[in-house]
């Protein structure tokens, strides 16, 4: 068996010093540790499933530029679904660390942005993250940008107007610097630690290199692979499941890379949802709104697109878009990699083509070419931070007024995300006109037999899918197309 790193405590920077934690189970959430071990109760437990934002904290990670300058990059996360070992080598900032003097706190007071106050610490931390990540010389964000930054924070009594007012007003004050020289120095010290191997009762491994991950995964093929734990965290909190041994890929820098090569956008399996959707939207603007509505900012900062794809939920928002774009998935077992179309990766509900000891390495998405058209649609009961009732990635390539190719992928219509082969066949080779779309809509009825569940009825899904094909036509028809006006996502 491959040698593993020696066991050691979890080490991170918190409240002015390096903290060492041992003897606590590795599936203990950051929130539970804060409230029950550190006795810091400013961070609140609301939903305990990453939905309400009351538990939001900031996690800072060391970043060294090409010139050698060390800085700290901060991300908001939901502490209720992040396991404590995920803090290893990082800095933790909670509402107590802001001391009541942060512009976000002062603005919330001035704008009467708090009533019962239970949700307020989470709003403060999300606003602090927004203030921190807007460069000092940049203009203040628009009101909608503030609302997007707060999409994962729920308030049940104040209403959002005064909170949004505070989010804009806080930019009138100078930006405080959360990263002190002592923090930077401590993170540089922690960076020299060996890869984390935290012992029982739930062993936790966090390899630092791709070679380590590949070797440890081969040695422990039954271990649970995790990334952002935005799904797995709920298994522990809500289902009280024992995970067994855990291998986290969040520290493997090679899996976080996003680059372009050979006509493809390559997205590492460890790249965050936030970074991945931003990269997709740079090439495919139709992805912008779906990226914002995929989940809240804290979920997107922690979760990964690779994890979303590997999870394989039939109502996951990533696979319909990626399959429509013709993405391939790169899998790795030991030193050997293999590649397949993402649409072939899924077998049936809960089953895919991952072999024992194998993991998702990356995704490859073809870059746009002349004649390419993409529309991305999502229907959900809430506008923000909700699971899709129906999601669609609709891509086609037009040439001389005809449909040369079409890939129409659907989530929520079957046990896996898959394409509508009959509807596509009805369109390919035909003029892009209303009659072609009507034929495709009729063929779509034979492509799927959707289920009725708590999010939508089968008849609603079938009718809505037909209507989305009609909308695709209305937005892309040669004469008088409807504007693509960011109405990519609807509440149903």
C-alpha cells in the first residue's frame, strides 16, 4: 500500500494565532466547532444545510503572485456544511473578528438593517466579503450586484430594502484590510506543513499534489471523495450518515486550473463553481445568469463543477449546459487518464462510468465557433438559491439558414441528464424556421417520460420543455428575434 503522510492535527489561523485541533471527529462542521469548542456564538445555526446564510464566515487562503508578493484571498462559506479539516492551512474570520467597526456593520446600524438580529451576522459576513473583494479603486457595485452577493442570506423579519441600502452605503467608507502581516506570516508557516492526514474516528486525507491524490485513491478506493462538501455535508447533518474514510481533493492545486488549449476550455475538477461558471460565461455569455442562479455565492465558492458533474443528479444545473456544449470528461486512475463525452458518463440514476480507484480530473469544453447558438434555461420555484424543476442547455449550429447540428440536454426530465435525440433529429438538416421548431416540439414528447415529484408534475415538465424550444426559436429566429434579456431563470 502507498505510504501516507504522518498523522497530524488540523492547523489554521484564527483570532491572531495558529490553532491546532485534534481529538475532534473530522466530520465536525466549522459551525459546530465555533459554537461548541471555541465558544464563539456570533455565528448562528439556522437551517444547518447551507440554505439560509446565518452561519456565513470568511475563509482566507494564501496567494503568491508571479512576482512573489503574498496576499490573502477571502471567500464567504457556509460553516454549517464545511468539515473542520477544510480549514487546514487557511485563515478563519468570524463576525467577532470584525469588532463592530467594519463598514458593513456600521451601515447596517445606520440603515436599520436588523430586527430580530438572528440572520444579521451572516449578512455582515457576506457584505464584508463583497467589500473585501471589490478593489479599492473600483466603483461601488450596483444594487443588483449587492443583491446577488446576498442571494444565500435569508431574512424573515426586516425585509431586504434596508439591508441592500446598507450594502451600498458601506462603500462610502474606506475598505478595512482583513489580512494583517501576522496572518500572512502564519499562512506562510502553515504552507510548509505536510499534507493533512487526520486520524480516526473518521480518517481524513487531503493530498497536495495530483500524484499524491492518484496514489492514495488507488490505495483506498472505498474512501469517500469530497470537494466542497456542499452535498456531502448534508448527509452528515441531516441523514446522520457515517462517511468512512475521506479523501479531499480541495488542496490539489493542479485540479483547480482553468485554461485554454487546443480549441477547448479546460476546467479542473477542483475549480470552484464560482470560477468555473465565470470562465464559461466569458466564452458563452448565455451562461452568466445560470451561474448566478446556480446557488448562493458561499455555495459556489466552496462547491466545484467537477463535484456537481460527478454527483450526477438528474436535476443538477451543470450537466445540461456542459452536455449541450459538447463537453468531455477526463477521468484518472493512478497515472492513466481516459476521456469520454460527458453525455456517455451517466448510466442510470446514481450510476456512472467511474471505475474503482478512479476520479474526475477535468472537463473539456469546445470553444465557440461561427454559427454556434446557446441558450440556457432554468425553471425553479424560487429565483435565487433553488434546485431546478427543469433545466435545459440548448445548443445548435446554423449554416446557410439551416440547422447543421443540435445538442439539446435536459435536467429534470429523466433519471439522468440526457439529450432529446428525437427532437434534435427533427431539426437537424432543416431550415431554422417555425415549422421546424413545431416538429421538434412534437418529437420531444416521445423523448421523455418525466416523473411527478414535489418540484413539478410530469405534465408541467413536458409542456414547459416544449415551450423552452419555442422560446429558443423566438430568441434566435432570423427576423425580429426576442432579445436575450437575462430572463434565463424563472420562478415556476
